[in-house]
């Protein structure tokens, strides 16, 4: 690395940071005043944007890279993670059609939070360690592509 270069964050560290931020957003929503419709709407909008970008970069780059590991258990874990994303996207879409003031909104938001927290915990313990099975150059390339794609999709989030 040249002295003026900034070290690239690894894909798992970038995704972990996203997970921490998502947990913070869920907690902020949970602690928000139910009467603060504008504030809750803004929190949901931010959460939706960040979840959308996060799931997209995971699917396009991180999961695609893990698929190159031929072991059947890895393929099963990736398919399960993709299914969790599908469910989360469905819940997000349902939430978009509700108002934050509706009782059903809070119930769906809680379901989304529980699914996401369970999913991120499984990813960090089961999928992220598999990243080390890829070669060093491949890991660096994937990490750079992940960061670049996130910046491309949402510069304000990178």
C-alpha cells in the first residue's frame, strides 16, 4: 500500500457497520414518540433506503462471491440468506402502503426488526467467516467492489 492510500475495509467489516447502523435505526424508531408522525416517517424512510442498498450489495456482490465456494453447506446458507432478504423486502413493501400512525405499521415494523436482527446475527456468525476461504486478491476485489457499489447506489450512505 502506498503511503497516501486509504486501506480498504473488508466486505464483512463494511457489512457489519451497516448491521450496527440498522440496529440503531430500529432502536431509534422503537424509542420514538408514537405521536411524532413526521419523525417516525423520516426514520422509516431512512431505514428503508439503507436496507434496500444493503440487501442489494449483499446479493449482487457478497453472496455472489460466496456462491463460488462449491461446498453444499455454503450454498444452503446463501439461499437461506436470500430468502430472508425476500421476506424483508415484502415487509418493507407492505410498510410503504401503511401510515406510521396505523397500529398495523408498528406490528409490521416489529416483525421486520426481529427478522433483520436474526438475519444479521446469522450472517455475521455463519456467512462472514466463509469470506476468508476466498483468496486474498479476490477478497480485496470484492471489498472494493462492495464499497464502490454502495457509494454508487447511495453516495449519502457510503
